[in-house]
């Protein structure tokens, strides 16, 4: 079945630095979503990508969907302490029953001032 | 506030027992999803309902069952509880089905002793 993998599992970043987290699927995805979960909180939707090669920006966050629609990345520039949390990607395979949104294991981001 | 309500917030019980977790989706949302979040295991998709009908099933154990009622609230029943069932159980809702963002509740933390 479809698997969604994220790397790295942990990311320690100095405030002000940039970093990227990656999401890879074993199968082609119809779309991919990104969520952020603050410590002790619940996942909150960030963005959805649908088209091959799509790039979307939200302030310091840049999201990309691969050309083959099997991978995605989230790049954060000038990291701030408010970026602390776990970032999840979630995707639906093109052959999956339409409810089955599979989440990656997440990248836990720790920011040091 | 996502608009999704989950009760109870915390639950402590013993092995072998049965518990029911309740979820009220956002007003107007027809789809309800259940996810299990254990330490270091990310968000595991359990099951999805749409307008009262089961639409997709993930790695849900046979000891677990769920349903969505005519008023669209959903319940997740966990029986013959084991220590390994201790986790955070999230309910999420969305307007329709396969393309919308998920709105997560704050979760029900289950501890099995």
C-alpha cells in the first residue's frame, strides 16, 4: 500500500537559519497537504498542492510538489521560535479510496535562539 | 478553535476495559476522520465516515469500531483495551471528501494502565 515518508525526523535549527523537510511517497499522489502541530496541540492545515511541479509560498514558507507527484518539500527561511512544532505531510494516492489521507511520520523542529 | 469538538479530553482506564470517544464535526462538515497518534508513530489513519456511511478504512483493529450518527457526530469505540492502545486519538472533519483540508479537534488522550 501507499507509504508516505518524511525526512529528517528531527531538525534542530538556529534562529535565523533556513531548513528544508522532505516528503516522499511510494506511489503517485493526487494531492498533498501539509500540517503543523505545535507541542501539545493538534494538527493545523497549512496548504494543499495539487498540480505537478506546483510551488506555493506563505510568507517564509515555500512548498513544492514534485514533477512526478511523488514527493514534496517544505522550505522555511529565517527560522523563528514560532516555527517550533512538528510538520506533517499527508497525501492521497491516485488509486486509494478517497478518504484515505496518509500522514508521514512528521519532522519535529526545534529552534534554538 | 477548529470547530471540531472531542470528548473526553483525557481518559484513564484499565486493560480489558471499553471506552467511547466522541466527536462533533464542524457545522456543515459531512466527513469525519479518526486518527491515532502514538509516541513516535505519527498520525495513523483509522477510519472515515461521510454522511453516516463508512468510506475508507485504515489500520483499524478489530477491537475498535466507529459510527457516524444522523446528526453527523461520530463515536469511536475501543474495547478489550491493551497497554499499547494508549495514545492520542484525533477526530477531524472536512466539508466533503478527497480534496478538502482536515480540521482537527484537540484530541482525546487515552491512557491504559
